[in-house]
C-alpha cells in the first residue's frame, strides 16, 4: 500500500520526466536493407526474428550492421538459412501477436525482442505475460517443432537518459518483468531465455542513448548464434 501511494504521489513527476525524455530523445529511423533472404549451404534452418525497434535494427543505418544482418552472417557457414525479419518500432507484445496471426510465418527458430514498450506502458506484469504466452502459443501452432529464444529486457533504469525517480521505477519494473519471463521460460520446453547483458557504455549505445550500437548488435548476434547452434547442431 505504501509503495502504491508513493507511486500515485510521484505520478505527475514521473509523467513529466517521461515526456521530457521522449522530447529530448532523437527518433531514429529503422535501417535500410533486406528483411528476408536465403543464404549458406548446409542443413536447412528457417529463422524468424520478431519484435520491436531493437529487433528492427534502430540505432544503425543499414541492416548489415543490425541484429538480423550480423546474426545471419554468423549462421551462414553452418546452415542453408532461410530468414525473415518481422519487426517495427513501437511494437508491444499484443500488437505483435495480431501481426503474427496475419502473417502465419513458419520457422525452426524464432528470436524475439519484445517487452520494452510494454514496460514503458501502464500494463502490468501478468497481463504482459499473458500476451507473451498467447504470442508463443500462436507461433508454435504454426511451427510445432520450433524453438523460441527470448531476449531479456534491458536495465532501462540504468540508461543515462533516465533520472530519478523515474529510473528507480523502471528498475523495479524491469526486475519484475525479467523474473516473470525467466520463470515462464523454465516452464516451457520450447522456450529459452538468452543470457544477454549488453553494456551501457557510450560505445555500446546509438546516438539516441537508448538503442544498441553496431557493436552491441554484434554481441547480441553472437549470443543468439551460440544458442541456435547449440539447439540445431549442424551435421
């Protein structure tokens, strides 16, 4: 009750802070480049990259430097890779669920980057987790044998763009979201949470101080590629 009362008292300040950060943060475009393709020579692997602005590669100028470009290059020597990127800035988990239902994309591996826009909204952890479960159930209905790799939420409260008290609220929400996501993955054989912790140094962040840089996309791609190769060992 005390925590809820404190949040209500602080809410006008939190709203002002959030609006100030949004106003001061440059809106970067999604990078140019291919969003699907086939490459490599080996066992077939169908890869779907799904999610929000980070999945879309915001923070770099071309997909070659983004998550999709760097991950597909790392996988190319091991597979005949058929890949597709379904990602858009601002997407929440519920919005992505509706999008996937229209696309009905099939895959052997699905890499998901979602949750930041949910965390920055008033949605609660349970409602977000329900949407996450519905999304994964829909993906597995189209691709029953698929493995789903989920990306943990970044430590938003530690980002230089956010100051107190907003930073503290984001830190507590991020911890609850990630704890719920970890428990969810432990209960689903098809799901795996990536052990990803990207640095927050100036070199690791894009010019907006929020999205990953090319160097961080490289670290993310390396983490995801190790998980994929472990799940689908090339013969």
